[in-house]
């Protein structure tokens, strides 16, 4: 085989090997500046059925529910809802007070859970969300070649993983906090009022000081 043909064959072989390495993950493939590793929020529902009457929750059931809240470590970011067929205001108020001890307000509407709520019982549902970034860290790209000028597969893992770990309410990564549309005048104007009432720095007399020396 002539040398020229050998060189062409070797060059084609090298290109095909390079393309095969790229296809196997040896070369970065993401040509954009957007990270392919994004936080994923997972929800888990915890349920407890408590006995209820026309007057609300008995003291024994309130104690059992309070202990359950402590067991599941009810905290900020959790959502508490009740599934009550009777729609009793007394029951809702009792559960709201117990959840309020942990700084949690009752949510409107309970998520769908397994099984039926038996007559005379109320189902308390705690929904907890956890955020994580699957596939991080990712050091799969080990090739020195980067023909597509792509970003590394691990690009964005540090920032997004830290964000998922530090966010107090993982649900904020999905939709964020929604405002009520109302403005509290006292809070909104507090900074402006304080600024206006401050005494100007040049209002006072100039202080006298000696120049020193002999």
C-alpha cells in the first residue's frame, strides 16, 4: 500500500476514533452555557389519622398529633393540610394551633393519599420537599479534545448543588414565593421616614481644635 494511502487511512482512523470517544462521553458535548445538571425537587407525604368529634380533637388525640409532629421534625418548608370530610372548624382550629407551634400555617386543600379516610377521623398530611442535583459530580469527560467547544459535564454542579442544599424551602426552586398584592404602609415607609427624620451632619457647630506645635 502506498505511503500516501497509509497517511489518509491513518488520518481517517484517528478522526473516527475521536468521534467514537466523543460519542462515549469522553468529550464535552454541551455547546451552550446552560448547565445540564439542574436541581430536582421531590415531594413526600406523611399521613396520620386522628379521631375527631363534633367538638374538635380530644386532648388525647391532640397530644398524639403533637408527638407525631415532633417525630417527623416538622419545620419550615413543610406543608400541613387536613382531609376532613366533616369540614369541622373546631378540628381545623385545633390542628392549626398545634402546627403553629412549629411556625407552620395550614394549607388549603390536601393532596391525594392512599386509602380512604374513615368516618369520625381526620387525616393530617405533612408534605415535605427535598431538592438535589442528580448526577453530580460528573467527571465523565476525560478527553483533552474539545472539538465542539462544549462545557464540562460537571459545569454547574457546585452552584446548583449548594443552592439545593441551602434553600430553606425547596418549593421556591419551582415557583418561588408569591406576594399577596397588599402593601403594608408602615413597613414600606419606615426606611423613608427614618431617612427624613435624621439630623443633617452639617447642622451642628464646627468643633474647634488646636493646630498643635509650639
